[in-house]
C-alpha cells in the first residue's frame, strides 16, 4: 500500500527543512508525497518562493493563499483563511498523512483540518523551545495534535515524552535542513554573488532579524540590531523578515539601512543551497533567526543570537547569546570576529544531528502502523516511568 502524504510548506525557511525529505519520499516505493503550499511560500510580497521549489523539478498542485496585513489581527485572520483552504484541499486529496513542520502560526490550519478529518499528523521539530514568540505555544499545540513526532535532538525527544507522548511516537532524526549542507555540493562564489548582489567573504556580516511576537513592540529588538550595526563599515547582507506581525515594518527598516550603504544589500528569498553558500563564506551571522542556532554550527560560522526570540533553544559553542542592546551586540561582534572564536566555531559540534534526517524520515513514515493506531493516543498515567523525576519535589519525595 502506498501512503499519500500531504507535505505542507509555508515559507522559504521551512522549505530548507523539507527539500531533502521530499526527495527521499519520492524515492521511496511506499510513499506518495504531494506538496501543498501556503502563506509566504505563494505570496509575491514575500518573494513567492514556490518558484524555487518548481525550479528543483517539484510540482505544487495545491496552493492556499492566506496572508493579510502586518498586525496581530491580520495574523489571526490569515489563520482562518488558511484553515478554510486546507479543509477544502484535504477534502479533495484525502491524504493518508499530513506532514507539518515546526512552529509557524499558519501550520495550525492544516493540523486542525487534518485532526477533524481523521488524518494522522506527522509533526517535525516538536519539543524545541523559542520562548520569546508565540511560535513556542504553536509548536506545543501541534505536538498535542500530532500522532508522530520527528524531532531534532535528544532534549526535544525527552521533553515530548514528559509532555505525555508515548515513546513509540517520538523519533529523533536530527534537523533535515542540515542534509542540504552535508549532501549537496557548494553552489560556488558566482552563484552566491549573483543571488545577494555582492560577493560574500570573511568580512561579510549576515543579518537575519524577525519580529518578536510576544513583545508589545515586535520590532524593537530588530531595531536594536540595526542600531548596533550603524557605524560598522563592513559588507552586509540583510535577509527579509518573516510574515509575522511587524515583519513589514522590519523590512522597511532593513531597506533604509541598506539604502545608506553601498556595501549592504537586502535579499527577499535565498534558496537553501544559496543560503548555505552564504553561511560557508561569511564572517558572522547576527540576529534572532533559528538559522543562527540550528544551522550556523554545522557551517562552522560564528553567530550572535540577539534577544529572547530563540530563548530555550539548544545551541553550539559557536553561538554567542546577548541581550537586544546595541552595546552588547557590538561587543559580541568583536569577540565573534576574533581569530580565537573563529577557530572555536570551526570545531563546534551541533546538537541538531549529522545531516541524515531525510532517509530516516522516509523509513519511519513507510513503517507506520495503521490509521486507528495512530489516531488513538494514550494517556500516560502520572508517575509513569516515562516522566522520570517529573513528580519529584525538591526534597526528593
């Protein structure tokens, strides 16, 4: 029996985590993956990264536009539009599995549609933490809705078991975004230069800042990053922020910053292989993107994680964590660009695996039990061994 897998992609970021698994699913005789694209992936305003997917030879037969404006109410409304679209899509497709990733707000839509339509959900990257944004709550909500969890680290797997997930449902596979670095050849200097509008070398600063959606002002921490970089005379590449509330405002701040510098460019979308090309060549990555803690270590790149957006997420020794204060960011830049820290970064070990996640994912999906077994989640009694010392008090009772 072949399993029809509806694989949801909503942004350039999650595509970097999906491109190798999709290839592995296509190659597996028991899997029939079907791409469903939504949100920033299909919106011209965010670069319509769906074109990158098609350029790699994949068909995207189902597209669900949903995004609105730049406010929190717009995010809420976008989720509603997405849910309606996914209900209609899944009614037509009737997939055997819905495959969703990480913690984006729009990922709740396919998960809720799948749950109510009795379609088992496979969730990738549950059990991680990003305490400064609503993404953390969304990730945990997706955990509760999902039947199978493909997690990146041992800590994430342990956290899911402590949340009550049965051990057989939790599979540690690593981060599939690393598969591109390990398995794909480097794109080369010319391709990187063409994509970002300037050469990238050991003097280039990569900047990736996104809104902090639990803050009253979700752009404040991003503004602190640009303030810290104001008087630094180094080539810079600024990446577009994501489609959260405050994203468009940050985009305008980045555009103004670059307009005043001949050696700074802002990029909308970079294909995964091109982004890895940037990480391979640059001096440092500054901002609050998950790439700074998940992918920089594998590339051996010094990274500065600013503020609390990624608070709680595991990180390698190449990552410096600093408050969103310009003076702290500048001090971290000096340290990150020192010979000693560059050398340390080259040797740092990633907690996110070794770049073999995709093949593991394909095997797990092909060997899943039947639908009824997947859908009927058990409740682990309090005090069960799966919780470890969860019920212990400070005095050991």
